[in-house]
C-alpha cells in the first residue's frame, strides 16, 4: 500500500476523494457531487476557512453545537493540557478525574433534583440511555415492579437516529422507512398552530393539544414508562415553538400520575433558548435531562443523561441481583471531551454568554420584523437563538412550494456564495448563531440570509 502524503494533496484530489469515499449524513449524494461544497480545514472566531482560502461565517453553529466559536484559547488549552495527561481511559471499571469534575459541574448547573450523570457519545445515545433507564426503572422500583411498555411522544418529534430514538420520533421523511423495526408508542399532537386542522381555531386547537396530552396520560397511565419531549422548541421539526405553559403542564401531569419526564435538551440546551437549559424557563425539573451538542462547546463528541436519586436507587443491589444498568459506550466520559466541557461551562460565566444571548436574540427579533409582510414567508419562528423562517408559495393559505424546487436548499447555496453557512429543514431556513457570537456578526448573518431569501423567492 502506498503511503498517503496528505499535506501534498491538491484541492482537486481532496474533492475527488470526498466524492469517491465519503457518504455525508442527511445528504442526497447524487446532488452533492455537483455542488462543490467547501472543504473546511480551519476555524477562527466564528468563521470556517476552506481549503481554497475562502472564509465562511457559521450561521448554524456547526449543526447547533458550537457555542464560543472556533480556536477558543481557553478550550484549546484545556484539551491540550488533558491530552498531555491521557487522551482516553474507560469508565468501565475505572474512574477519571475530568469525568468526575464535569459530572459535578453539570449537577450544580442543572435543574434541582438531577444528581446522577451517565455519560455517552451523542445526542441520540443520551436519549437512548434515558429510554432504557426509564423502562428498566419500572421493573425494579422499590414500591413494586410494573410492566410499563410504551412511551408517550410529541408529534413531529426528533430525538436522534438510533432505532430507539427513531421509535419515539415523528418526522415521517426521516423515519417511515424503518417503521417495521420500531417499537410502538403513543403520540400526542404538538401544540403548534402554524396549520390548524379543519374545524379548529388557533385557540381551540391549542386547547385541544393541552387537553389531549392529559387524556392520553390518564387513560394509559399504567402503561406509560415515560413521557419524552423537546422542551420549548422542537428543532428538527422546523423550529416549532411551544406556547408558554405546555412544558409545565406536561410536568404536572407526569407528577400527578407518577410517570418519568424525559427532557431532550440536546438541541435546546446550553443557551440556545436564552437560558442555560430550556426547562428553567418554566421552572421544570425533569426526571431525565439529555444533553449533548453544546456540552463541550462544540469541540468533541460527548453526551450526558442526568437523572434523580429516585431513579438511581432502583438500580442498586447486590451484583447477583442483576439490577445493574447494562449499557455503556467505549468512549463514555472521554477525558478530552470532559475537559472541553468544563472549560466551556466556565466560559459561560467568564464571558457572560447568556447576557450576550439576550442581546443578540433581541437584535434578531428586531431584524426579523422586515419579513412580517414578505409574500413568501409563511411564518417566522424564534426562541432565543433558534430561528426558523418558513418559505411558502402562498402565505395566505400557507401553500408550500413544490418540494422538487428545494427552495430552502437554494437559499443555503446563495448564502454560501456570499460567505455564510446556512442549512435548511426542508423549506424552513434555519438561523442558529453561536450563543457567544457578537452583534456585528449576527447582523451580517441576518443581512445575508434576508438577501438570499429575496433572491431565491423572486427567481
């Protein structure tokens, strides 16, 4: 085998190798080959730098995970110092200082009552852990075993791409192919009034959604192992923002009927919605809190599932009793990822990141006002720094464009030509600046996004 001299490889060869060998996620590869996407080689500030030297403002936080920008000295230093000690050691039979410190730091920041931390690798695995823990908990809880066999989910949910998380998901485009591999669930409608079913007003539909989740829980309380939801905002569904009080309503129902609440904050955590955790906005403490993406500042793949003493206690006993949670990942609690996570949490305090989120989200709200009467903008949805701009052919009837036109994707291509990275959800153009991005760059992001939106819809 001929050794590869990667430093001497030309951009054209890299492009060819990418086309020959790399299968990109969520990507129609037949179209990818012709689009010559930037090949990123470096990051600086809030920009990504491609192999050809072009710079791109990152308007989606590298798929919603970057928090403080790129090449952040404090995080670089923390990872480098840890790398000089040990890059990885297992948590199966051993402990590690960085994982202990990060677990303690997360518990100190999390909603009250969440005292135990189980590390994993990604958003999907953090949710998978919660699902399995909740299921096993009911079979081992001290007050008596119960054979609870289903989960209650929110319509249009997205929790990841493993089979367990797909089972509790509800985005047909992503999930329908695998329907025969999945376990059955109960689904309550998302409290979203963008398109109200026939026979309802906005108010009556939302009232129905509040009532329906209560009905389903009451009628299936003995079967439900857990209720899982994305608090406040459903990200991958198109930045769907729940009405105030819905999260609190579900928490109260779960408490009343003694059902664990699983809060999937993989996308909404670490400042995206304006608070460190979205649950804070309605003073909710879930029984499970799933974290990933921004947990390491967007540096390294690490995730965590936080839970309560009550859940944890059900797994205790002599090893021979078989009450152990038999689940783990090779890189669980990776020291480099934990070091990055500790540095990232410290930067939230040192750089007053949440104050910056407040200022930048207010500025974005002001800027979005220009789209209020746009003929091809059906709805603008925003919570903090999570923004979805839905493009429609006819706004009066919320009539969508033909999917074959790929209008949302065309907006991202137009933005790329102007040095900005965006990524749509169908025809919903998503803006997701990093929580630490300064106002001047947020303004630039809005300028380019609106210009591209106008260009594409007019053409």
